């Protein structure tokens, strides 16, 4: 397992050199552009410029193929397995000592981790190029006129590619929220340009997607770089399957300890729910309870039913990275597996052995693009 990861990164580097493939029209690969200067919005700047990204009534049946990004994600994103709601498995000491390396978060075996310590200069450059290629797709294709699910998949993927690019460029960094571009916090830095409009990751989330989609599930598609947030998926979002992808991400997050935890009569939930409340949960507790009820299972369903109040207090700002956002070991070189990442992967292996012993296997079958009598034309559209 460990020996497989580094060769896979070479494959990712090669894959990311190509632009995103389109069903139609085909796009020429743009020349490598220099990074744009990050800037934050002036206090007096109006919001009308974001109206250009409102979905249009007329639809053009184009589809964007993100298989290149999926190939890369499968090379450097490690799924940590199903949520167990128990303390993480302890790793062995390093070099015959009791000194621990890598992550110490109680959520380190939840969600997914990104192998930033394995990314070399070529991989990082290709991720940046892919982000610029996605920007050019919007210039050529008129994203706003695509089917709504295609638009949503585009914004989710662009946001996450941009976040991976910048976190990788600034690694090692223990907490992504500490990263700044030209003195501007990463989440506010407008280093993404779509149709001539400079955007920050937060702009994409709040002023484009949250403003135009009313399903809270869209929240689970945005990767913020932190262990405490929704996990990076190992498959790019696709317009044909984005609804199910978001539902799966929601189920994992809600049923994990970083999403929900009961203490006494209070159900503690992620602080992210308070952050997005004005978009999706205006009557916070009743609206959030109704949302959680759609995804909670087993023990967590019981926790929700027995709680008397909800408090958004769970957080973990450490990086969702195999190595914990730091170099571990005097002879560590970027592009190779370091002791911290190796320790976390061993703990993951222990967890998966436990899962195989204690939890019955589950199988699910998904049907896509099957029309049944009486189905609405937009039956799979994320609202």
C-alpha cells in the first residue's frame, strides 16, 4: 500500500497536464499563465458583478468531463473509511521511542486526507494549470446556460481544485486558515478569474452557489482544507451524479464525530452549520434538525431524537493532510512518504481491519439516467 502511493503521484502529474475534456465543443489548451495577484474586495465594491453567474433560463445541453481530475484525486486523496464514532487507533512510537509523529486530532481517521507531502513541483504546477484550464472552459462555454447540475459540478470542482492548488503551494502549513496570498487570507483572496470576474473561494461558495441553490447539500461539496469540514472526495463532481455524490458526502459528515456529538442533553454540531445558517437554516434549530434527520443513522439518529438543544461548537482547523501539515523527520524530502504520513496510514489500516471484523459489509446499487413513467424532466436536479 505505502509503496503504491508515490508512483501514483507520477500518474497524477501526467494526467493533470491535459485540459478538462468536453463533450462539445473541444477547447484548445491555453498557454501557461503566470499566477494572478491575490486581492480582496474593496469595502465599497458592489455585488452586481456576481449576478452574471446566475443560472439562465435557457439551457444548452453540454457536459464537462472531469475524468482527468478524478484520476488525479484517486492518486493523492486517501479515504479514511466509514465514521466509527470512537477514539482513533493509536500508532506505534517512532524509531523505538514513544515519540509520536503526524496528526494528533481525534478526527484524523474521519473523512479523507490529501497527500500534500507527496506532491512534487511538477504535480503542483499541473494542478495550477488545470485550474486555469477550468477558468478558460467558462470563458468558452457560457457556464450559466448549462443545465443546473452541470453548473453546480463546475463550481464545486473549480473551488476544490483552487483550494488544493494553494494549500499544496503553501505546505507545510498546520492550519489552512493561516495561509495568505499577498497578505489576504486564502478564503478571501481573489486569485480565480471566471469570465473576467476575480473570485475568491468564499465568493464561489456564498455569492454564486449558496445564492442560487437552496439545497443545504451543496455545502458538503466544498473542501476547505480542514479536518473539521466536509471531506475531499476521490471522484470529481459530475453533472450526471452530483446529487447522489452530495448526499453521500452529507451522510458521511453528519454521522461522523466532527459533524455531530451529544454531551448531556445537547447535540453539538459543526460550527460550519452556524456559518451557513443564513443561507439554509434561517430558523436555525428546527431547520437544522429537519436536515440532519434526512441523513442520521443508528446511534446518531438516537442522539438527535434524545437531544433537547443544538449548539454549533465542533471544530478542527488542522489541515486534512496525511502528514499533518508538517515535515516529520530530519531527512524528509517532499515527494516521498514521511514518518507522519506512514503512521497515519498504519492507523487507517488498523481501523479498516476493525471495520471488517465488526461491521457487516454493505452494498448499494445506483441507477443513473434511467427515465421512468411519470418522472419529471429535472428529477435529479439539485435545487
